[in-house]
C-alpha cells in the first residue's frame, strides 16, 4: 500500500474513542472526576440499564475498571472474595481471599468487604477487613497474598477496617489507623514485601483514635506526597521513606474536644489546593501546597477554615474551583474553593448518604442508601437535571467508564448506559 492510499484509509476509518479507565475508588485522579461524556442522566428498572448482575453478598466497595474488566470485592457467606466481571455482565472469576470474623457491621452499614480494589492494568489489588491483602493478575491467578495484621498488629476498630490502599507507580501504600496501631507503609506492588513503614503519632482519645479515611496522593509543583487524614490530624508523608512533611492540627480542638470524632471521609486535591474534611458536621479546611512542620488555623498555608459543615461519610468533590459536599442527611453544600464562601445548599433527599459524589460531562451524580439518584448541573447555582431510583441499597460510590455508570448495590451490580433507541 503506498503512502497516499494508507493516509486515505487512515482518514476514512471511524474514530473510536477509548474508554476511560476507573482504576481506583475515586477514579483516574483519585478525585471523583471523569472525562467521559454521553452518559445517561436518568435510569430505572427497564430504562437505561444495560444489564444487572446478582452479587454473591454485600459490599460497600466501589468497582475498579480497566478496559473490559470490572473488579469488585464481596462477601460470599463468611468468605471474602475478589471478583472479576466482564463489561458484558458475565463473571470471569471469583477467588476466596479471606474469612470474615464479624459479619455485618451495625446491622446494615457494611461488612469486611468495604475497601475498594485498585489496578494498574496488569494486576489488581484487593484488601479486606480481615487484614488480607492480595494481588491477582487479570486472569485470576494469585501473585501474592499477606495478612497485614501479622505485620502491624491486630486491628482494634469499632466499625471494621475499610481504608482502601493507594496504588502509585511501583508501590502500594497501606494506611492503618486503629487502636491496634497507627501505621503508614509502602509495599512493593510486585511482591507485597515492605519497603518502609512509618509510625504515625497521635494523642487522640477514645473513638477519635480510629479512622476510616483513605489516603490520597497530592501532586503539586514540588515532590508528590501521601496525605493521610484521621485521629485528630492530617499528615503529609514523603514517598521515599514515609517521613512526615507537615501536620495539620486543631481539627479536633482541645477546647470542646470530641472523643467520638472518628473520620470517614477522605480528603481531595488538585495541584493547587487540598480540601480536608473532618466528620459529623465539624471543621473543614482548604490548604495550599508548600507547608512544612505544624500547620494551624493561623498558618499562611490555610486558605480558609470553616468551623462546621464537614460531611460525616461522603468525601468532598473539588472541580473547576468549586467544592461540592454531600452531607449524610442528603443536603448538598456548594462552596467557592478559593475562599470557602457558600454558593448554595439544598436538601436532596431524606435518607442516609454513604456514597461520595462524582462529576462527569458537567454533571454531579449523587446517590442515597435507598437508591435515590440526583443528577445536578455543576456550577455555583443549583439546577436539578434528573432524579431516578433503583431498588437496592447503595454505599459504594459510582464508577464511570466507556459511557457507562457502574453502581455496586448490596444486591446487584448495575451497568447504566444511555439507550440507543
């Protein structure tokens, strides 16, 4: 084929858009932001549901997606299993990784399958509340497994271990914040062997010594760092050795101290700003990069600090200079990211909210435990686009890939896609 003909064939071939992967619980950048478009805005039984797959048991973990593979955790009786489902809705494999010792948590809030898996496109990593951590290849062959309770002490945490490990480059970063010990550790993702561990000091008391918040990577103009929230502080750690770079203080002030401030929501960041929530309507802070040492309310590295407003469970969403917070009671709060000034707040639905909001194609997606979904136009003014419902219980956040929204309910996994009719 000559060059002119080859060029003509290339130009006339249809352009096929590659699906964006969703490799971890909050998406490609670990912030709940998707670049996908063409997604449905409403759905229900018989409407914009490409398929629905019955799950073997409950879980609150968000699926990880790479290409045509969907990875999930689940209970299966007392067993804790790692699963792979193809994007056509067929189960490819299911592997037992551990055994749950406690069953349901607070009757219906979750179980030991709460941490979300993550993948690098070749291997996938699963962590369970039993302490079992395992790596599989895409065909379901186990590469390595270990139980972190043997290395870092027995878990002692009221509502179970749900912190999702952070996968970055050649390492898997594991954070454990329980009464059994406070640790940040880096593991070799190829073998599971420890590269370093750092004991994270805290003088927190009571239930405040426990946390459920997952770590994030904050990539700024300087060296990237791991940000860990919980146990009365937020800390930044060097990737090289886990050493502490800075510590955000006064999140649980000594005056009026709460021994029940266990933090569940995770922080969220852009290159220019970090949003740090606490819990139970408490303090929330906006930080800029560059800090070292202790950072308090009077620090120049704090952009703003609000004495109340933090969600209890859902993590914040930060996009295009706006912070979106969904409170546990169904109220959405929308603030200016630079100043913390409130644009609006609106009550969406009277139910418990456990999932974190996501954004795609200029639209915010929220979901309550009882399966009530709201799609809201992104921006400083409230504009409801659509409300939908699925008959299931949802504590897992949405995952987006290939013009689909994937929702992991207690009963089923749903693939939501705009109907071509």
